[in-house]
C-alpha cells in the first residue's frame, strides 16, 4: 500500500484511540481499520468468546428510512416481513436484485416512524443509492454520516453494558432501544456478528471516543480488531458479504431461506420472487455448507472442493483456523448432491488433497440472549 | 562453531560445514502473529534457493518460508509441525524449520550478518 493510497483512506471517529492502543491498521472497504491490537488475533478471538470484546464498526453504513410509506417501500427491496414486525424489533435481511442475487445483507430495525438500517461498509454507497432511488417519493432516506458504531460481543457483554446502562438488562436478542450508556445517549440493538451475546451501539461521532474508553475501562473488555471479527463470524457460521454471498448467489443457495418470511412467500412480491420461490420448491444446483477439514491445515478462500473421486464440485468461500474450535473451519458452495451433513470431500490445498466433511454450522454454539 | 546469516525475507541460516539450518527471525514471527499451523518439508526434497519450502499459517493468513539456499533437505523439524508455538524466532535456536545440505555454499555470500540485519530492520521502519 503506497502512501498516496494511504492518505485517501477514510478514518473512523476512533482512529486516534486505535493508534493509542497500538493497533495494526490496514485498509478495509476504503477505511483505515484496526486488524489487530498487540494482544493478537488468536487471543483477541478467545477473549471475546470468554469475556467481552469491543469492536469499531463505524465503517458500516447507518441510515433512517422514514415516512408513512417507508415499510412498504423497503419491503419491495427485500424478502423480509417488516409490516407485521413489532416496533423495536430488529431483523436480518438481504437486498435482492432482479435475478435474486444478494446486493448486500443488512440489519433493519422497526422504529416509530420507519426503519433504522445498518449495511456493510463496502456496499454502503451502492446500497443507499439503490434504496434512495427505489423509495423516492415514498420514504425519506437519511444517511447517518455523523454517527459511530461500536459492537461489544461476548458472554460478559450483557453484564458490562448493564453496569453502564441498567435499562439494557431486559433487552433480548434482536431488539432495539434508545438508552444512555455511561451518561451518553445512544441507540443500541442486542445483536452482533460473532455468535455471542452483545450489542451494537450507535453513538454520535463526537462522543464515540469517550464511550469506547469508558467501555474499555471495564475489566472484562479488550479492544478487538477485524482479524478476530472474521474468525469469530466464521466459527459462528455467519456469511461475509463479497465472499460467501454476493450478486451471483441467491438466499436459497446461501442457506438463508429463513430470511424469506412466510407472509412474503405467500405474497410473492419481493424482487425475483418467481426465481426464489422456484428455488425453494425445486431446489438449487449448489448450496452453501459448513466444511470441517481433517487435520490442522486451514483451507482458505478459493480452495477447490472435489468429491472423493477427484471431480471438482465446488469452492471454499471462507476458510481459516477457528481458535475456539482449535482447528480449521470453512464454508463454501458445493453441488447440492454433496451438501448433506457427513458427506466426505477433498480440499485441494497446495496441490494436495485434504479430506474434509460437510458439517452443520455453527462450528461453535451460538449464545444469544433469548 | 556455526555462523549465523540473515536474509531479506527475515530468515536466519545457521551454517555448520555444508549443512544450513533455517528458521524465521523474531521480526518475521511478530509480523505473522500467533502461528496455528506449520508444514515443514520432508527429508530428501531437493530445493533451489527461492523455492517455497515450508508453510506457516496464522489465524488470518498463510505465508511461505523460502529455501534461502539450494540443496537437499536433510530434515524438517517435527517439533514445530506438532506444535506451532515451538517456533521461537531465536536465531540458531530449537524453533528451526528445516536443514539443507547445501549444493552451492557461495549462495551464503550475499546474506547479512547480525549487525547488517539489525541495520536492515531499522531501515524498514
């Protein structure tokens, strides 16, 4: 990375704090982001699984979509049911294109006058342009440029936030509330991207540093970088946009048919509903599956998957070492005939076949606050 | 008495007669982070300087360890293949990767000594 490129990278409101904490910074989605702190990816991962980790995810896109027509207009872009969802509830969904491909995956929360949405950093400009043009005249899109987003994840996250914000104690997984944390006005969802309990905290950019320091001052909490964020989500079986899902994959192929909610299946009024409903009824040629390589060698993204007779049947889309599993873990697409749990596969790593099995995900159990 | 040389790829080479013992430096280890998988070459493998000879993987990524000299691998270190945490970064220490019976010892000539490697490291910051 040249210095020229480096100067063009955007910085999050926590940039100074990352440097004070000794983070190793890398370019990610146009931002200069902490990939790890001095603790290192392995220990950061394990710390999050046993205590609590604080992540800067301010590079992600936040917006309000409001107005009387907001819910209807948003439903026209996604297969999720937001009409029948109570206010204060958060739901994961996908933006679909006209061929049923996934333009992005996102979280949308029902608020009093519409939706609060959080989208991926790399997709946010395209997502917001798409949402804005498709909802023009029906809803107002307000992009929240001046807000940071922090995530606290791990089994101690609930205790830590309850200490700083008693009003969060009764929040359950995938709910939203406007609260005060350590005296700072925030809005939070009890959600995350690690498979653990936790919160995503939206805070005014000007207060983000102060809030992060107050949370980091709690004894259970360490700052965690993007490296561990990736290994945590992989063990949790959660897809990474641009790798495990993209415009060439449909939610049915991606094992996300649960995002097509019942009412929407009946109404068939989301993008490419005919294609998606046909796939739900008749199946797809390929499926995203969890893959557990035998032995210790990780099989990385791009690794060819073969059947036991040596025929190419798919590709790894995310793969690495799972510190909590204490072994390699992966996910990828295989021909549907090879997608059943327990199917034996070979992964071609550095020219050699490594035996592997199709397994159920997650690789580590989810611990959500239900 | 063995002599220790360093490469720009942050490997150390401990030379004893025509046997070169190869490892990675503390700097390399720090860049890689905690290692979770190490693959070392089998004895008998013939290598040319610059060939990929071993693999080290962290949680994040896989990296190669190159053969700094040409020759025949006489031994890969089973201790680090069994336990990647045994890779130490200590030049000449127990956390070595492989030993090569050198076919061309003049390949050592372009390598750095301890002081030169120290200067090279400071030039990187």
